């Protein structure tokens, strides 16, 4: 019997942990081939590849992001090979099983909940007595009659074999994200989340966890993302794992965790700030809303004051990047309330702020009680909301405009100095900036086309000019500074209009060749000759005192120049304010 376990990942760099658990548990009695695709792959390519492998059984791991494409693949497979046995599993088909049996006539079996034991028992019955009624956690049809057996008891995690040691994965470890599980379950009851349905937290054996992580690092894994719903729910466990990873990590490895920030103790953060190498850890923190009424309605316990303390302490440590999540569309969170939530969280200046939209997941309490808040939402996955009793579809469109420019101008960190100035000194609040710019962006039709880096600068400057924002000249100077400090090579054609005369530029270069010490010891040590100076540097004008800004962050109007050095040896860029004495002589 030829068996394949497969899925359609969101991106190529992702890996699916579920199908690896199925393979590990099925061995040695059954050999399961692992095959992964992406939702962007042409359906014909996926079907052709699967058919050529001549399978008897194909199991698909299903999620909200891949279910609709998976259904199309299954339909084509069944037309080509009607006797092929199709098995579905995963969170998307575990709930509303009766609905899926009615809709998916091409599917033979649905595995409900944790699938390792159920899937292996199904394989045994498929090649044996075919007594499917004896299998817990299985749904199927007999002569159009739906058969749904009760979900089995929770798996003893100590019985599961490691899913991280397959030979075929080793060559890809350095190129893809490795998802890693040290526990299952969640202690919280957030009504919008599937994790709330399973009560309690179970842990894998700690020593086996460490052995697997050592194995992955030894074989080149670079990004290991823990999928535990709350990695730090047990402080002693989290501390033990943090210590282990700090002590035994390989250079270049990054570990990502989902943490609950308001329960993290200050002494844990102090330990990480002192002991963890910069860049080793990355935290993902779900804030979702700072509205107390909203959090209460979705049974979400959150102390935003303590959460803010954690995020601030971690940020001040300067070693761990933080990704904070918001959800627009939660109960009793209207447009103005969400604006407050956004500003509350943006004030923490996380390295990334993800703005998501509520999805009414099958099986969640919020979907079951959707009528209480007047929710309307998509019929098919991802079940994103279209409105509720206090948030209109027009409001959702406006918030999506914020999301678009937030991703491009904050999360990608293309112009941090510029955005910081705009949200602090030009617009009333950060949300007002992103909303104003996002609406302008959408009205220009830019959300439907691609963008080069230079385009992003031109479009922001166009917005500032067209909306007559104050101090737009100073902002243009900050944009130049941001643009140049992120370039590894001297740009051939910068995005701005060059208003600096050739005579002034030449005069400044001559002065610097004659007296490089005016730019300080750092510049003197570079020891650039005339040819290198002209080839690897550029001089640009900025309308404020750059030296003062770099020292204090203060913007003081002045006509100044800066020299930008593109170091080809280290692939870094250094910016040197040109002293006013040289500036006056050149002018």
C-alpha cells in the first residue's frame, strides 16, 4: 500500500509538523512518504506530481489557509483515480465534521483531533478487515449515512516518536523554518481561538526535546519556531529551556516563541537581557485588544500594564525582537476603540506590529455565538468578518488601509527615523498617520501594484506634499537619511531631486581630502584616497542640524550636509555630518 501524507503550506519556507508526526508514529509498520506544496503552486502541477507517485492513500493536513485549494486538488485526483483513498485531518476539518462529510463527497475519511493513533489504525483497517467503526476519532460515510465516532482521549506525548529526524529533511533545514512542539494545549479560554477548546497543557519529555533540538542544530537548522501556545506558562520550564538554548545554541540559530507577556516575571527578563546573545530569541505576543470590555467578552484575561512592562523591559535589553499582534473586529471594539488599541500598542514601539482581522473559526465560542454581536462573515475559509453590530464593512476597509502601509513603512523598517518623526511630531497619533497615508495610498491605486524601494519613498513624499503636512522639508531630509543609511552600495539614481550644485559638492570633497580629521577619528581611520572618496561616498544636503539630531533626536532647522560612506569591505554604511565651517566655505 503506497501512502502519502501531504499539505499545501502558505510559503515554501514553511514545514508541516503534523504530517511528520503521522509518519513517525506509523513507522515501522507503514512507510509514509512526505510531500509538501504551497498554496501558490499550480493545481495541475500538484495533481500531476501526486498521481505520478502512484499512491493508494493520500492524507491531507488542512487549515484555513489551504482548505479551499486542497478541495480543488482532491476533486481532480478523484476524477483521475476514483479508487484513491482520500483522508483529511487538521484543525480545519476537526470541527463541524458533519458539514464536511456533506460537502466533501470525494473525501473518504476525516481524522478528528490528534491524528497519530487514528491514522495508523485506519491504515491497518484499510489493508485488513476494514472495521472502521472500531476506530475512535474517525468520520466517514456508509451508503450516504454519516458515521462519526467519538474523539479519542488525549495522546500520551511520551508515546510519540520524534518527527524531526527524517533523512529527507536534513538537506533543507538551513533553508526552511523548523516548527517545534514542546507542549500541546493552552491554559486560556479565548473564544476566538481553537486552542481554547482543548483544556490543559501537556508536555513532551524535556530530555527528548533537548536531544531533538541538538540534532536539528547539528544538521544545520537556522530558524526554529516553537508552536507552543504559551511557551512561558510554566516559569520553571521556560527558564530551563531558555538556559539550555543559551548554553548550547549554534551561531546563527534563531528561536521564536509565542509568549504571554503579562505573566512573565521581571527576573526572567533580566536574566535574558543579561545572558542571551543578541538575536538568539524572538518573541511573538498576542495583545489583540486593550479594551477591557472586549477582553472580558471573549474570556481573555490580560493585564496590559504588566504586558507593557514586559515589552518595555525586553526592548530596553536590546537583544530580543518582539512581534505584537492585534485583532480588529472583536466584540464591542468599534473603529474608535480599535484606534485606541492600536495607539496603546504602537506606543511600545515593537519591532513588528501585525494588524489582523477576526476570523470566525469553526468550533470556537465566538462563532457559535456570532448572532449575539451581529457578525457577518465569509462562508468559506478563512471566515474573515465583514462586519458586526458596531463595526461596519466601511470601517473594516479603513483599517485594512492602515494594515497595508503599516507593513510597508513600519514592520519592514525602511524608514524608522522618518516614521518616528511623523507619528510623534506631525500627526496627532500614530494611527492618524497610518490611516491618513493608507487612505491616500488606496485612493491612488497603489495597493494594486508592485513597488520598488525608491517608489515607497516617492509615494510617502507625494502624500506629505499633497496633503500639505507641516515641516515636509525636514521630513524630506529624514527620508534622505533613512534611505542612504540602509543602502549597501552607492545608489545610481536616488529618489529625490538633486538640488546641490556640482561646485558646492566639489568644494566639499576638496576640503575633506585636505583635512579629513574634521569628520572625526572614525573617518580618518578609514583612510580613503581621492579615487575611493569619489567612488564610495556621496555628499547630500539636509535641512536640519544632522549632528544635533544624531546626538539628541532633536530637529533644528539649518542648511547642512552629510557625507555617506558605503563600506564595500563590511557591507555597512556610515554617515558623517559635515561641520558648519566646511559648509560655509563651500557655500
